[in-house]
């Protein structure tokens, strides 16, 4: 037992020999970081064919952009696109109604007629405020007369079957003028379900606007 303790004590007293580590100075490290392998220059007579093609296509101006007055059918409302590698603008890639509105704005035409309704007077049955609509149904927001500065005071719902309606708040009369295309029903789309009848469907026409 005494011999075991003596061996343990002798092992603790043994000198620890650290492994040899080759250290590099800070200056040498910075020099090694800054050294870069040489690059092979690209010959001037051998340009990159891909970038050359993109550059030539970008420099070529896109033609065949139809103006607002040249729009005759829906196929005219498709943008010509742009060259590869070039970010397209709205005039290059817009289609449909977006393109129709954009071409109109370029020439100063408000294609959707977003001017506010006449609020200088209150509509009457003899002289209602006309609201143009491209659909068979139309909601008209009423601000009253004189118009309020905060929000709408009411709204009137009109349709082809019942084009005249009063604002439930101020009593102003609005009349819908249908300017859309007539649907003759010669298509393959199925009609939606009929709306359920309510008490309003049983009101006599002579009591509509009393």
C-alpha cells in the first residue's frame, strides 16, 4: 500500500512536457491573407457570348406596342414583352384591363370614368343622378348634398330590372344607365341559383319610391 502511494506521488511530480507548436507571427498572417492567386485575363477578342447576346437584345428597341386608339379586340391587350435579361416595365408585360387602363392613362383617357358623382344637388324622380354601369348591378355611394367630409351617408343598389333607387339616408334619387355588352345567353355557362325571395319582392311597383 505504501509502495502504491509512492508511485502515485512520483507520477504527480513528473514534469509535463507540452507538445511543440509552431507559431506564426501576426505580420506573416496578414501577408498570407493578402496574397491571391493570379487570374488569367480574358482575351479581348473572345467576349462572353451569353452577355453579348443579352446586351444586343437590350439595345434593340421593342416595337409593335399598340396605342390606345389601335385597340380593337382582346388580343390587342397583350404586352410585347421585353428582351432577355431586362426587367420589364408595366407597358411591356401588362395585359387585359390593366393594359387597357394604362394605355388610356398615357393618352389622358379615364377609361373607367372614376369621376365622382354629382353631389351639388339632390336627385329627384324627374331629374335623377345618372350612374353609368357596365354590369347588370351597381352600388352607388351617396355623400348627401352638400357632401359630408367624413364618409358615405348611404348607398343605393340598382339593377337592370330596377334601375332607379333612392338613398335610404338623404332620399336622393339615382338612376343606373347600362353601358355594358348585352348578354343574349348563347354561351355554355350555367346560370347560378336563383336568389331567394324576400318581402321586398312582393312590394307593388307603385310603392317603390313613395
